[in-house]
C-alpha cells in the first residue's frame, strides 16, 4: 500500500505547486514533529503543506489524503508506523477530519514514532473538540482566507509588507502614500477582491471561481457539517436558508426569534445550526461588549465569514454588510472584536470603529478617545478617517 500511495504522492507533487506562499508559511515551525494546519475549505492548506513537502528528499516524503480509497478503514497510527519503516521522514495527512479517532492516532504517533506529521483539516471539524489530546503535542495553526495584500501579491505580482494595527492607526497617511507608489489606484482592485478574491483559486479564472465558491459551501455543508454533527441531509436546506437571510440583511444585531421564523426552525435548533456554521468558517459571530469584561445585553451580530460568499448566497448583497464582513475578517485573526453601543466595532476593548462609505460622518465616535471612521470608496484618509482597503494589509 505504501508503494501505491508513494506513487500517488509523487504524482500529486509533480503537479504545479505554486512558488508564491501564503503568509502563514513563514510563521510555521517546521522543526516540530506534529503540525496541524486548520481553516476554511479552499484557503490553501493543502498547497501550503505540499510546498513544504516538496523541499524534502524524495524517498523520505509522503502525501496522503484521507479521502483516498486506500485510506478507508485503516488506523492512522499503523499507517504512519509502516511509513516510518519504509523510510518516510515527513508525512503529510490531508483532510484528517475524515478519519474517526484521528486525535488518538495523532497522540500515539507523537508518543511512539519519530516520523514528522503535518496534518490539515477544516475548522468545521472535531479538531476543536479533540484539542485535549492534540493541542498538548501539536503546533496548531489557522489559515484564514486571503487578505487584500495577499490578493495583490497573487494576482498583480505586487509584493508589499503587512502592517500591524497600531501602525495603521498612527501612520495611515504615510502608509497610504507609500502604497500608492506601487498601486496608484487601489479601489478598483479592492472592489474586485471583495467579490472574487478571498481564495487562492482566483488564479483559475473568474468564471470557475464562482463555481468553486459554490462547491466550498456545498461541501462544507454536506461533507463536514452533515457527517460530523449528524445532521440529516434535508435539514441542510435550513442552514442554506440561514446563510441567504444573513447575506441579504443589513448589518444589525440579530433578532433570533425572527431569524428562526425565517428559516422555519426552532430557536434551539437555530442556535445549534449557527454554531455549526461558525465552526465551519461560513459564519462569523461578533458578540457585544461595553468594555472590559462587561457584555451588553444585545444579541450577536452575524456575518458571512468573508465577503466573497455574498456573491453566491444572495442576488443583491447589502454593501454595508460586505464592508463590515471584510473588516471583521481582517481584525478577527489577531484581535478581540466586539460590537458596542456606540459605533460598529470595539477592538481590543480600546479602539472604536464606525464603518461606512465616503460620506460617513464622525458622530458615532464623538467623544471616544480612540475612535475612528473607516471609509470605503476613498483612497486616502486623514486623522480619524482611514480607508477601508488599508485594513487589508493586516496580514
């Protein structure tokens, strides 16, 4: 079996593995024995793992996908043990969530074998429920969707450094001036990115991109959520309906009673389904907070996990929702994010942001010592006004 899978592995590596790498590649400690890369479907987890595997000696590397017929019904530990006996030093296990008890197998591989294992899985999975065993041994990394900065590097070959939040808030005028030297007109590219730029397969073409988006949603529902949470196939329509309702709606705090009625499900079922969709990286939930640890008595805000999903889930996406969805996606990776009584988002219990278009005024942040208006449709900002596209450089 190892011989057959080795041939499959080398054939997979012979396909064009792109030279361009996601930001996460440089942050992974590839000296670790057990490494996990998790995240939304289509974000580039498999490509990242293959890029590293391609640097290893041919006879010491092996890639397997857990949906391969030869992997059905086998013990991952016994497979890794056999691979190690055959001289494999680095083993990439793709789609590990499709194997029962993978957490136990990974624990035993780490405890009793020396082979290096890099595994990937969707964030809809029981990886989170299984962290008790895995997290003590594995280095777990989350790969989000493409940032605007990465989109520019991938599609325009424009390579610019990422910026942290403090630098953007303190020096956005200078940053924008520098970036405009490389990209004189970022707004048309930013609009394209919001529609078709969150996943690396944009390089396959715009027509196929929308089809791939549909596949991402369908596979997440039917292969991840349905199997892992034992959801009957006929119940998945209610989840799709939830996504469509949220896509078309304005960015406001959710009324759970109305949302449950719209999807024709009970309130308890709604909460369960929203949890599944959030774990699957199809939804993003933002809680409410006044400051410190005091949460306001308001329902959560719910957004599609990235703005591109709106292109296939509703015919007339709400522009305000798309703006806020993008902002939440960029900030949620490294910062605490909440919605507050004043403004749209409270970040790190300190910075207040109001999101809007070019004509957005500052009354929502009036009196706040760290308040900012984040505006779409402007190239440059001034003082408390910052262009929305610039937050696409956070990673």
